[in-house]
């Protein structure tokens, strides 16, 4: 057997942490203010404002900047995958490096190959998420370009259209977030080369870090407060138009 019982338990903890947090974050975001929920409201406000502007150069620049960030991670992921595939030809060297580390657990050739395969699998998943996010931002560009101008800001059909643009953009952001989340858990998976207990500890630490940043950070509080201020201004504007 390439793995001990501790290794198998650590691997189960890793997958349960990843899938469990994804399920938890998706459910909790429906009822609790978090980065994903609040930014979705900001995107709706953004698209409502976009359809009222004749010149949309600013929107094009902002969307291009978002795509550029995702393209950076997509290209970086390919470089990481190339490095991982190269390591498959250097298993003996990698084994000697790992064995020289203090407190490192013994790993045979097959175990190291399987651990590298796990890392490669994670980065393949992240590459798919990043490229899908880029495509969806491309869809947003098309929809923004096709949006007519609503000078009054009262056209319900155009408001519904703006809402659909925000939904597509929200899905693109979710794909980007899933890709970044893969990077976080890949860092935890790297600890498996040293010791399975460290692997389990880092998996749980990643879950804690993600939760604090997405649900309980200063950024979340600021974004939430900004959402309410925007809503109040929109209510005043709608009241004035009525």
C-alpha cells in the first residue's frame, strides 16, 4: 500500500474540508452578508447605472481589468502544471529532498507520484474555472455593448436586462473565486509531502482563513455598508423620478 491509514484519513479530511466549505459558503451566502452576496448587489447597481450612460468607456476599462487579473492566474496555472509534470521525471530527486526535511514522513515512489497527481488535478480544475470565468466576462462585454441607453432610468425591460448582465457577471466572479479557492487548497495539499498530520492541519486552517475573509473581514463590513448607502441613494432617486 502506498499510503498509511493516517494518509487516507488526511486525504478524506482534505476533500471533506474543500467540498464541505463550498457547500456551506453557498448555503450561508443566501441568508448572510458576505463578499459574494454583497458584491452581487453592487454589480446590480453597477449595471443599472451602466444602461443610463451613453459613453461606457469606464465600464469597458473596468471589465478589461477584471479579465486581465483572471488571465494572469490562468497563465500561471499552466506554468505550474508544466512544473508538476516535470517533477514526475524527477521522483528520486524529490524523494531525497523530502527525506532531508525535518519531521518529514517517509514516502515511496508511488506515494509521491500520487501526491503529485493530486496537485496536478487541483490545478487542472483551477484552470478550467479561470478560463470559464474569462469566457463569461466576455459574455458580459457583449451584453454591455448590446445594451440600449435608458436616459430616464425607468424602463423596466432595460432594468431586467441589466439584472441579467449582473447575473452573468456574478457567475463569472464565482468561477474566479472557485479557481482562487483551488490555489488555497493546493497549498494545503503540498503539506502532504511533509506529513499527513500537517496536511490535515493546513486543510482546516484554509477553511478557517476562507471563512474569516469571506464572512467576517473588514472588507465584508465595508462592502455591506456600501451596499446600504447605494440602496438608499437609489431609493431617493426613484422617489424623485416618481
